[in-house]
């Protein structure tokens, strides 16, 4: 299901879909057809996936998105789920995890990896524009040292680096803020819009708090910060998204700050926060919220478990996953930002679920 299927995806025009331009009915029909095709393909190619679906009695010929079978995302920590021969795997990605935790392993072939890159490029391009920007990574260069085995944090940095030029790292390898390096970089690109990328808790601890403790500020008013990886540690410190943005503005002058939601099990299918604070599903993905008791589909405004749909996972059965996050759908097709599709809010990890986000699991 590697080369030919990805080529079919391109030929069918999926990669030309508008990023957020498909209204609900049109998008649902396209997603359902592709997700049913992926379900059948993975059922035939991945024995563990087939065994789970046989036991669950999932509807492979589902009539609605809500009827599609799904896997609990935790299953990737306990089973090897891959739908291509081992020789075709070119990249193995792992989720972040604290010491002693199992990590998910996601196996990518060349075509799936390329598909993820193309879709991620379309999504990020909608946010920052078509041109590559000078890029400042709020992390250390040592994070990307392993070129063959990718953690979620490594993959995030390398993935977003595609949209930057003259990429610089703001932190030393001991995770201390290199203020002079950052200032030299800003002077070099004075007058230019700059892309900043980092994981939420690392941005908080090693940029915001580091600047506050040093009594320093940075002139990042022309910057666009894209950050992600969870809020668990910030919530434990009683830091709300609003306070996070306010204190960033105070020490760095940043006004364009966009959180994104996603997981290594569906790399490329990120949900970016718009200027009105809503996470948006692109044309290639969607979210469903389910009752944690009976797993029934919940309407907008009701909180439950978040299920993630994506047409990108071709080398492994990750196209329909039930996360361990609690959230709610806020609306569909009517966000004030003008983007079509589902927009939603994440409230955090469900109680007793282990921390697994890229920055949630980072410790000083």
C-alpha cells in the first residue's frame, strides 16, 4: 500500500484540496471515501489491526465518519502496527515518554513521509504565507542529532524547519537561553518577519521564564510563534493560554502566537490555532468527540474523548485514532476567521492518563 496508493491519492486530487475551504457535507463525503479505503487496505496488510477490528466488529463499510472503526492511541505503545514490508520502512518515529514509560513506534515508508510533508506544508503555508522565513527554534541543536530515529520533539523541529531559512537555535545544549546569539540573529534579520517554533513548556521555561528571571527582553514583535506539545506542566503551574500569551508579549513583544495540536501517531495532520483561539481541522483531517462511557458521538458543546481522523497514514493503521485527550467541538464552518471545517477546544489529558506530549515529558 505504499507507492501506488500515494500516487492514486495525488491523481485523485486530494493534495489539491483547499486547506480549509471545504464545507462540511463536501468534506465529509471525501474523507469518508478515503478513510474507508484506508481501513480496507490496512485490514488486508496489517495482521494486528485486522485482529482488533475482527474483535471489535467495526464497520469497515461505514456510512458515516462516526461509524468508522478506531484504535485507541495507546495501542501503538504495545503492538507493532505496520502495513508495509520492513524493507520499505525509511523512518521510525517515537512518541515522547518519561523514564520507564513505553513509547509509540510509528513506521513510515518513503511515500507516507512525503505525503505528510506536503500536507504539513499546505497547512503551515496558510498560516505564515508561501515564502520561507528566517527561523528561530526555541530549543537546542542537540535535539536533532539522531537523523535516523525520530522522537516527536525531533520530528517537530525538523518538520517545521522546512518552512524556515537560516535556521538558528535559541538555546545552548544545556538548555540555557543564548540571549546574545538571539540578538545577533534578530539584528541580522531586522525588518523581516521571523518564524519561531518551539514546544510549549520549553518556550515557557527557557524563553519566557529565563527572560523574566534575567530582567531581559527581546524585540520579537515581527515574529510568528508556532508552539505545541501540551499544557500539562503549565496547567500544574496555573498558567493559562491567555497568561502564556500575555507574558510572551511582555518579554518578547510577540503578538502572533499560535498553538497547534497533534500527535506523532498522525504526523502532518496538525490542528492549528487561528487568531480567534480555535483549533481547526484541515481538509485532510477531522475530529469526533465521543462519550467516555459508551463511546457514542457527542454534539458540539459536549466534552468527551477526542477521536482524530487523517487521510495521511498509509504505511501504518493510524488513520482513525481515539486519543486520551478531553475536548469539545466548538463549531463547524462558522468560525469568525473564515476557515471552513470543524473547530474545537482541547481541555487536557483525561484523568490518570500518562503524560506523553513532547513538552509535557520534558524535564529540566
